[in-house]
């Protein structure tokens, strides 16, 4: 099997896994989720075909999936069982990356510590608060509580393992205390946590390079090599690049060259790797920050949803002319999105 085929398989794109969204997140380790709606579709397309937006939303509302800043300075979905050990492993590196930006904003250690305490106290009294409501508490405590300052202070409190996502309030996100949302969160010795995160990544994203894992996890090259050593990972060289994987390769399950996937913006299949030789990311897709049309494991265009009075239109822009077979496969992918969204959907192309 080719590397794209194996990645599609291990990421559960060509062979969806459990009906439980949280089990999927646990399999992946963490799933980038800075764009909330598209990130839910990223979970659904890796789940059985009947999985709806409402089912994913329910898992998040019930706290079976949490959304927080971990691995890198961006949002990720994680499970309550994994959130604490994953934060303790990766937060120090994220703090280092954020430090120069915090200094530019005048957010020193004292301000960040005081702000975290204020947020902890506020959530202890009110349980769930929006970011703006937390900001109002900071302002009352004579701390910066607006705009970019607030975003940085909330991220700091997340990385410290004090707050995390709460249930949505309408279309607004809320925060809650991590101790309330994940009371059974595990703590692991650092080596065990490193081995676990390495295992999660390479079993669900492999084959991948050391550079890929360093990029995805935010950890060091030394950490990556140590994690692979502890897991006794296997590697192979392709075109002068060494790829590592965990688990068995499944013979005879190659992806059809005409298989079509409507991947959301920032999907793990595209953003979880530093090296892009086997799955190039066209500048057109990256520059326009659009969802990706993937055919046979390769980016073949972009897509977007257009709201209408009678539902949605999925508009696809291709980088080349599609064959009749590919058009048929695209129609099937659109039908899968229709089941997820549960609204009427039409397709347009350019």
C-alpha cells in the first residue's frame, strides 16, 4: 500500500471506526479543531455513514469530547481521560512558543497567574462562562480582559490545566473548570506520556516522519526519537525519506484512485505533517484557507458550503477536469455530507 493509502486507512477516512466520537478522538490522540463546525465534520467523516452533526455536538455538550489548546497554540479536540497527561507533556513547549507574544502584550508571569486565579474563582461560582464573561471578571479585578489579551490569558489558563471547554450556550462557547469537566483525567509519568502520545500519533497518522511528529506534537526531535524507541516502531525509506509507523499494514485494502473525500479546513490528513512530498498541499488551497477536495489521496481542488433558502449548496472548484467515475464518487461524498448536516444539499462545480 502507498503512504497516502495507509494514512487514509489509519486516520479512519477510508475505513470509518467506532460509532463513538470520543473513541475516535482517543484513537487519533488529538484532533485540530480551531474551526468548530468543520472540525465536527472531520470527526463525522471518520465515523459510520449515519453519524450526524447532532451526534457529534451531543458528545461535546455532554463533555465526552473537550476542546482546548494543547500540542500547539491552537484548539484541539481531546478526551477527558487524556487531557491532563497530554497537557502536562506538551504545555511547557506551547508556553515557550507563546512567551514572546505575551511579552509584546505586557502579560508577565504575575499577570497571567493572577488572571488564572480570577478565572478559576469565577468558574467555581458560576460553573460555565463565555470568554466575554470571563473577561468582565478580569476587568473587575483590574486585569486586561479584552480582545487579544483575553485570548492569551484564557489560553494560559487552559495550558495550566485550570480551565477547558464547557457546553455550548447557543452558538457561543463556554469555559468550565477542568477538574469538573474531567474529574477522572489520568496523570502519567513523563516517559509514559511521551510513549503514549507517540503511539497515538504513529498508529493513527502513520506512516510519518520524525519531523511530522515534532510538528504535530510540539515536542522536540529528541522526544520524538525517544518515543519511537520506547514503542519499537518500524520504519521504511521512500525516496530518501524515512517513514515510521506502528501497527500492522493491511494488505489488499488500497484506496481506489477515484475515491473522493470532502475534507474540512485544517483536517488532520493535511495539517498533521511537516513533510509534504507524498501528499502535496497546493498553495491555492492553503492561500485561500478552504476545505480540500481529495481524490485518490491527493488534493484535487477545494469546496465550500453556500447557505440558501432551501438548504446548502456545496460548490466545488477542481484543479483539473474530473472523470465521469470521479464525478459519481463526488456525488456520493456530497450525499454523505447531506446525512451529516440533515439538510437539503445541491452540488455546483467550476
